[in-house]
C-alpha cells in the first residue's frame, strides 16, 4: 500500500542515511502522498524501526507504513550495505517528520569482535 510512496523517497533516504552517520537527521515528508496511499488518519502515523546487521531488530508487522518502509530500504542495495555495517533507528511522528539516528555503539562492537578474532 505504501511501498510506491517509499520508493519515491529512496534517493533522499540514501543521502539522509549517509548524513546521519555524522549527526541525527530529520526531514518532513509530503503528507498528501501518504493520505492518498492509505487511509487518512487525523492523528497521522507514528512508528520506530530499528535496523541492525542488515535486518530489522524490532517487530513492525502491525504497521503497514513502517513495514513497507523497512522492505523498501532493505531491498535497496546501497542502503542495505549501510545497514549491514551500522545500526539505525528510524522514526516517524504524527507530523510526517522522519528522524534517522545512527547508533555508533554497534560499529564499535563489530570492531572489538574483529580484534578478538585476530
């Protein structure tokens, strides 16, 4: 239902994910895109997606808008590569603002594991 909307945003999401490696990023989505794609909700849509090790680390099955975003992100080769090496938390609030946070602790754990193996 929302997949086509998220595919439209993929080029921007690639850039914002890269920028989030340095600092938390936030941008406002076009609300009518989502209202046309699904049921219009006065309260908007809210969700949190946690991406780690190239996959989801939380359950979002009951939120079609979130699950379609996760699917679109993980099907994009460039984004999947970034997610495989980093941890990101992506949230959306009722005002259609998407916030992307890079969780740096995850990368430090990977480096420590590499040192232990050597």
